[in-house]
């Protein structure tokens, strides 16, 4: 084997090693980017998906005994909440923000729109339907469990008409919520 062939083979081997190492680095970065936590959740904050029971102690929702919320808390402090009653009457999910307020303590503020029922079936056929009727604002004080897989919270709900004037029916609730996992 000539010196040129020897160095040519070593150069090819070096290129192959660089390609393999680069591939591993890209794959590792992709896992970190996808999960946000080096491929594993460390459960140190609210980031993630949650599902739990909500029981209002006062207000117009106090009679509802099977209310459940599903939450998504995003990195950066945004969130979404949807309930098993979003279809009765039809309302969109709630959107909001969250922040850390202390060790294992968080606060979330989120808003949902309220709709009013059509006066009659014909109203739906003429372009009417479930029209806007106001909105609700929920302030939730959250305490994350020690292992980070569940939380308890208290919720204060205030309701407003379309002009932003307070209306009756708000209330206070307690929750028991678990992190969704595979």
C-alpha cells in the first residue's frame, strides 16, 4: 500500500467517524428539543398535560358533580384548559397564562367565552346559533406535589357580560389533578 492510499483510507475513516458522531449529536438534540427536558421529564414544574376533577363549592357550577379539566401548560408561561362540559353549551377551550410564585407554588389565569342558546331552531338555520354572551376568568392557585406528578388547587371564577360588567354565577372550586403519562 502506498503512502497516498494509506492517508486516503485514514481520511475516509475520519470522515465516517465525523458523520457518525454528528448523527448522534443531532439525534440527541432532537430528543431534547422534542421533550424540552433532555428527553426525560423531571417534573419540576407544570409544563405538560394534566387531567383532574374540579368541584365548585359555590356559584352556578356547584351543582355539577362530574366536572373535569384537562390542561396543557407550555414552557414560556402559556396554557390551555378544556373541560368535559365544553360542549354544553358549546364553548371554546380557555386560554391563559401561568407563573411560578414560590417553591412548588404556581398561579394560572385563564379566560373562556360564554355562549347563549338560540331562541329557536329556525335561528340556527338563518345564521344565528350559539352567539357570544360574555366570558369567564379563572384564577387558579396551584400546589405541585413533592414528586411533581399531581397538584391540588383552588379556583376563583368571575363571570362577565359582553360589555365586561360582572354577572352572577361565579364561584370557588377545589381540584385534584394528575399529570398525564404513558
